[in-house]
């Protein structure tokens, strides 16, 4: 997608839909509950010093990614490409290779997320996944409104995930209709995207 110039947002939606269809087709829509290793489910249901292992893994990944993005040349290159891919190309950066590498790392991290989800649930549902896409976008844009306003960053995204989780859980606790939760996520995404766009214009 990086080579032919398709929007990353559109490519993500398209590939997500494509892969979801392939998974449902290959599994015939059946939830997999057999032959899941106990060592895998142990990861999702055990704690270290009362802190769940999946949470610790997420924090570890966040620290590594935060370091890479803030403290290494590669991270600065990626921010430059995000600001202007054409200017980055003219500056000598291999935009295509860096973009493809970033997509590959993102896919790998998504795979880790899938494994952690299976470890937590103790089953693999082929229809699970697409419903996390909108909250993920909302968290990224909401994260860009704090910590480093106008810039996507790991710390802000983690805080945004917590805010969205608290908001979603709060809606469930007060007993609102089931359709309110996706409306909440959509409104947050819209507002965060508008604020992020405004902040980025302010910085330019």
C-alpha cells in the first residue's frame, strides 16, 4: 500500500475487512475452544504482585515503543514522514521502506494483542477483532490531544485507552442501552480528530 499511495486509513479498513472474511470462511464461523494450551491461558489469568500479566506486557511494549519513537533516529524519521512524506523523501529518507516496516511492526503488535485476548478469554472467536478498530482510532487521536498536543504519542495513547475503558465501563454500569457504547466511541473519535487537526494547524 505504501508503494502505490493508498491512504493508510483506507488500507487498514480494507485489509481488516478482507482478513476478517478469510478468518470466518476458514473457520466456518466456529469459536475455537479446544486444544488451547494451558500455558497460554495462564498468561491471561495470572498476575505478578497482583498486577495482571497482560497489563505488564502492554506497559513493557509501550515503554519500548515510546523509547524508539522519542529517542532513536528511526522514531524521528517516522515523525518526519507523518508530517510530510514528500519532504521526507526529498530529504533522502527511504519513505517506502520505513512505511512498510512500520506496517509490519504494527501487524506484529496486533498479533500480540490477539494472542493476549485469546489467553484472557480462553477461546478464539473468528468474529472478534473488527469492533476494536474504532476504539483504537479514537485512542490514537485522543492521545494526540494530550502529553504532546498535536502529535501522536505512546503515552497519550495509553492514557486515552484508559479513559475510553473507564467511559465504556461506566456506561455499562449505569445500564445504558447497548447501542450507546459505539455512539460514545464515535463521538470521542470525531471530537479528538477535530482537536488534533486544530492543534497540528496551530503548530504549523
